[in-house]
C-alpha cells in the first residue's frame, strides 16, 4: 500500500489498523470482473475498506456491525447525521455522566440503533466490543464524560464519510452469516481474508470461539478453491501459539511485530508477533519481511 492506511469508525479487539499495510503488502490478488474479496470475520472492516475491491462479500455473526455498515451503504447514516447525533449525545453525556451512558446502553440493547452502537463503541471502556450470553452489549463506561469534544466528533464523522466513499459505486454485500456459510460461496479467482478470534487470547465479543471451531476453520479453509490469507497471533514474550504448528504448518508464514492498545486486561495489550498465513501460490511478497517455518519461529 502506497497511501496511508485510514481508520474506520468502528473499534474492536484485534483491529488491524496498524497491520493493514503489512497484510495488504503480502497479498497479490488478480482481481477480475466477477471475482470477489471475501471476509467471513469482518470486524472493523479496516482491511477491505483500505483495499476497496470492486466486488466483496463481507460477513460477520455480529448483526450490529453489519447493520451499521449497511446503514452507511444505503445512506441512512452519513457524515452530517453522525456529527449532529454525537453532538447531542455528547452534551447529554457531559451533563449526566455514567448514568446517561448506561441509559443509552439499555436503549441500544432494546432497539439496536446503529447510531447508538457507534456512540457506545466510542464511549465504552478501552474501545472494547463485548456482548453477554443474551446478546446484550455489556461493556462499562470509560469514565470520560467529556469524551465527545468537537475534534473527536469531527474525526468520527470524517471516518464515516470515508467509509461511504470507499463503498460508493462498488458491488459489496454486507451479510449476517457464519464463517462456514460464507466459505461455501468462495469460487476460483476469489480471495478470502480471514481474521478469526484469536485462540488463547479471545474475550468474547459476540459468539463463543473454542479450539474445536478453530481446528474446523483450518480444515475447511484449506479446502478452498481460491487463494486465502489468515491473520493469527504467533507469539509474545510468554508463549507461542501452538495452534499454528498443529493446524496451519503447510502454509507460508509472514511475520510482523505489533502492539495491542485495545483489550480488557493489560496482559492483552502488549507486544506480540503477528502471523499472516498464506496459501502457497498466492503469496506475492518480495519485500524485506521473511517467510519462516513455524517450527523455527521460537528461537
């Protein structure tokens, strides 16, 4: 990527803003008229929004993420609307503090407004996105009643406008779907980018994720008829992710050092080595980041 990476309006654990240049530099995909970019774990959407392919299938089991981006896509949410809404909600937050945050949280859990979702995402503790077993957003307040200063509102509104421009004139489908259903739609010529919950580091942000599902993802992904890349944590100062060696050892591995600033605990916000696992034959990196064998990573 030659242009600076831009940030979408939604924040969540594991957001790939700082990793997007690395990810996109490692992937060469010959986009054709009917081929499409597929993401079964959309999350914030930072990778696809910066890539901006002509056609894309973008799915997540989190209905609120999908509803938010659909609302931007069809014009129900735009820059001026976001600015006006956050001004009003920010004033009430400044006046009433945490009580108002929890009032909005209750309102969102009842009516699921995409604008309330944006407000909560930007006013909650440490940018977390977490839901309880009943599907209710349950992240506490960030304890900053002055959160929505003019500069902050302008920044978020500009991010919404940028996302709208990236979508404009493109054939993108946002869909609530499981990763299993999404993978069945991949065809020769497509490219699938997967950013699943990180096994061993996951704080539930919408649905449970366990070892069995992670192993099933590896099996089905490696049967795809097209190229793919998988983002996964590799190691930190304490341990290495054995799941890569056990389930993905036959792929090219590209490595980037990274630091997390979003997480429920300080232990989840430290330095970490990130891996990008790429199907052989679809890796096109000729840069300075070496390809390394998983068996030789921990030295």
